[in-house]
């Protein structure tokens, strides 16, 4: 079989040239590509093409025809009979039976009324009625439902037919794919200082202007796909085609994305196709009375740690459902791409549980790899980039799977970016375990630059994971309880607060400038949000106190949070001008252990970091590639960033024809302790 597929991967040789260590696994790449190629060929031959197959939401679920009639279609292979009930037939469970089709599908057509109106009105409630082979009658929400909501104190969600007479119309064009991706990871529900679930409208009017001002050109929206349990952070999906109603109706989300586009902001959806909620009443689980309709049966279909169901990616109808789901979010809501959650769990039969991933290539190939799931990810990326070339895909993979972000035609998975997940772990480890004077410059640089050649990484100092209760944000690790008493400029600047503010800025800038080809920040962390994140649950008496973001802290001129906020903004604005994220990787000229100095060049800028807690250096020689006159363009020690104002920004630094650290030129600079500096060569036009 592998030999027959030998010629399938068009540009595999290019991948093997980039990474010769992959050569022993050539047959694995051939086989994986063969599975993808077979799926694609089958779609073309039996489903009328990729475009039609991935728009199955136009026929599945409940759809209104132009003449007002209603067409319903479901896949329920385990059902003995299927019916539609709801407000439209006074909840008669059996008056509207579906007709059985081939391959476990069922269909129903309800003609329009005499007046031409739809028999199922917008806003009315529906249920699919399943009679199982054992005779049990189940009331279910269609897997393709586009709007579900929970009323009052109801435990379960209701399926509401969403077909507004005047749906939202987009007003603004989609922005071009950014060359440099600066992501503001966001959660609509907590995007307010108030102790409640915030709305799409609130995000549109109050948060988007902040994102724009901070210089981020992309938002990544979490917890949008409907999830019954708010405290799951949106990772236990119950309705895959429904935008969460807890923040408002679908049109409010469409407006949010449209307004973001008007600001030039790209919008990514945090998509969860790695697993699904175990809920049956308002989820996919046991939809047709069996445990294997959408999922693997038995233990293979349950994630041991997440207590959730696992998709059977080899199932044709699961492929239809998931690929159409991606297409739905792009075309119905105008999302510009996806951050795929839980990719590591999908890629391996062991789901990464108990695996350390040492980097040995044998960990990425063999029987422990779920090649059906991998083929789905390849199909997803191929489909997205074929039909919507401007869309962006990001993989959350902790394992380091090779070729994840290489083109499909090379045998890769086709993602545009992967998250640099080792970086936040490294910062936490350093802060927790080491004294400042023991920080290892070489180890920091290695972690920030250790990435697969030819694959793009999104670097981040911390994401939502580090903000959750039970963990601590970097600001809280650095300053802890003193944040509650000494963040006012009217109080003394304590050594702990001073250290925390300075290191917070340095960590962010060096991660931004050295760590990848994209940058991510979780909302509120840009100004050192003082508290962790904890959703209302029984364990905290259903409190919203920690399920909010206190943006007002950064706006208060008497609080030191504004220093961090303003530095974050100016760091992003500088990248916007010079584009280091879209430039080749940095050239690192110095990582001096005893001096605690790191120096590197990227995008015609010279970056210098002095992590030493107490030593400043006068006339410190730093190497540069090109000669010229240098000036400071960003200084973490500036007073507007809560620094100590130890540098004169009018000073001009001239290079000497004196080689240093393998650079042909060098200059002498003053580097205060705990400072991050960025210099521009004024003789080079950006």
C-alpha cells in the first residue's frame, strides 16, 4: 500500500531536505498523505466536491426553503424512527416522521402554509424525537442546531429555530491576513469589571477599542461554541453550530466581528474539535441512543482526564459534520480562522496523557499516532486554505509533532502557526525556582529560539492557562499580595513591586521579539491583572468575583498598572512599524551568564536586555552587523513605564569599526540593571 502511494506526496523531498532526520519516516508521511488523498478523492467522487460536502449545514438540521417550506435532515444510524416536534405542532411527538434514507440518514419535508409562510417560525422551539431500537423515546437537540438557549433556572438548553426576517448584514470588508500576528486572547463573558456574564455588545463597544489602542491586530475568541457548563471555559462543547447564547443572540456576535474588521482586526475562533461534552439532553452524546454515532464506542470514546467524548475521525459523517462546522463559522459569522484546541490529544491514541515528549522522533510515528485524526486535521487545513486562502490556522500542540506547520503538499498538516507552549512553562519555572542572580541566559535564549525550521510559532509569556485558579499570572507570581497595597503611585515603590514591574516588561518584550513569528497575550495580562480567573461554581458559591477583567485599573492614572499597559501598547506599536515578527529569526550576539546580558538583532533593530538585579554597565560594548548612528526607540526604564529614567533618549550612539561577538561593528552603551532597550540604526531606512 505504501509503495503504491510513493508518488502521492508532491513535495515531500522539500520537507526531507529541511529536516533530514525525518528521512527514516518517509513511508509514514506517504501513508498519512495517502489517507488524506483517499478522503479527498472520495469527497470529489461521491459527494459532489469539497465545496458541497463542507456546506452540509445547508441541508442537515432544519433549513427553510425559499418557498417557505422546511427541509430537515439528520444522521442517526442507531435510530428505529425519527420525528420532529416543537411549538409548530403543539409538541405532538409523532405527527411529523422522518423518512429513512441510506447510510443512517433521515429526512423530512414540511410544506409551506397556504399563505406561503414557513410552518416553523423564527424563535420557536424544536426537538428531534428518536425512537431507539429498544423502543425508548428520546428528545434531542439537532447536532446542527444554530441557536440554543437556557431559560430561567432550567438545567438544560432549549433548541430555538433561528431564522430572523432581517438577519445581520456585514458592513465592512475582511482585513487582509496580517504579516505580523499580534493576538489578544479573549473571553467575551469575563470582559467586564462587573460580576456578571458580559455580552457581545459589551465586547464590541468597550473592549475592541482597547484592543485597537493596544496595537493588537487579532483577537482570538474563546468559549464561543455553545457549552452548557460555563466553568468549562468553553472546552466542553454541547452545540457545535451555535454561538453561545449566554452573551447575546447570533447577530450580536456577527456585529462584533464586523466592527473588529472595520478596525483592521482579524478574528480567530478557538475551535474545539478534539472532544465533546458528555451531555446527552443538550449535547451530541447518545444522540441516537447509541454511544458510537459521532464517537468511538467504549473506553476509546472517552477521554480519561477530561471526562468527555472522543470523535471517530474515520467516520464519514463525522468528517462531514466537523468540516462543515469550520465552514459554517467562516461563512456565517466571518471568522478569519481558527486556533485548534487540544491537537496533541487528537494526534495520539494516548492523548498525551502521562507522556513527556522528549523530542525523540519515534514518539511522532508509529501505531500510537491516531492517523485518522491526523488525516482530519490535514483535511481541515486543506479545505480552509483552498476555499478561504486568507484564513489562518493555529495548532495547540504540546508534543512538537514535526511538519505540523508545513504545507500539505510537503506531507505536513498545513497549519499556519503553532503555539510555542514551552515558553510560558519556562518563565514560570525560572520565577518559581531560581533567584534572580541564578537566571540562565543561555537557557532562556534556547527556549525562546528552539523551534522547528520553516514552521511559524506564536510566542507568549502567558495565556489563559496561566490565569486560571490554582495557577498564577506572571504579575501575581512576581508581586503577589503586595499588588493589593502598593500599586498606587501615592504609596512607596517597594522592592517587590519595583522588581515585578521591571521584570514583567522585560519578559514580555524578549518573548515578543525573540520567541516566534507571532505573539499572544491573554486579556488583562498586558497590565498585570491582579487576580486569577475562576468561574462561578459550587466550590466558590457561584461567585463571579474572579470571572471578570478589571480594565479600569489600567485607566486609573494613580495606579501603576498603567505603566505595564502603556509599555505593552508601545511594544506592539513598535513591532507594527518594524515588523520583527515577519522578519527572519534574530541573530543573537550575546548571552552573557555573569553579566546577565542578552543582545540580538532583528528587523534592523538592536535589542539589549540586562536581567541583572543590581549591576548596571557603563560603556558596555555590543556588536552590530551594520555601521551607523543608533538611537533608543523603546526603553523599559522610561518614567512613563514605571522605570527609573536612567537614560537620555536624545543620546546618539555611533558604531565603531571594531568587531565584537562575531559582528563586524560595535557600539558602547550604558545599560542599567533590569532594563530592556531597543535601538534603531538611524542610517538604515526601515
